[in-house]
């Protein structure tokens, strides 16, 4: 069983920054993908970015590229999402997720490819 716990959400003004954390426990994470998704009220869950646990490769959609950065601390089994230049449209509940096995680049943005999810953390960006 895998447990994921997000933290770091909150209220921030437009143009500000937040860093979310996702602490993982319960198994070896040497060959998997960790990802961040978000979901705003009335909208579908949206891919925000992903990182391969065994390497440094990161992947982002155009909507956040250049503003959001994913990193990881293997010793702490923790993945971070640094969010800069936040906009009101970034307001959502942010979830981290992990796969049980490796994913192709095309699969990384697909929510059903992930096996475990955290409980989510609210990010609110005021204008």
C-alpha cells in the first residue's frame, strides 16, 4: 500500500508563489513516476507536471511551463511543486499521484494511469 500526503496549499495573491510537498511512503519508488494534477470546481482533473523518480526528467503542460517546477528529494521520499507567478486560474485542489510502474511520456498526463492519489491540498489565488 502506498500513502501520499500533500501539504503547502493556501491563499496567495496573483503573482505570488507557493511550494507544495507530497510525502510518499509504503514502497520502493525507484522506478515510477510521480505527478501533480489539479481540479477546479466544475472542471476535469488537469495534469500539472510529472517527474521520473529514478532520473531528473520532468514534464509539464504548456499551461504551467516556465512557472511551475517539480523536484524531488529521494532521501525524504518527497516530491515538490514550486509554483511561481500564480494566476487566479491556478486556483484548484492540487493532488499528487504515483504509478506502480514506469509510464511513457504520452501516458504521464492521463489521470487513470496513476494508481495512488493523495487527499489533495487547496490552492487559492486571489486577483
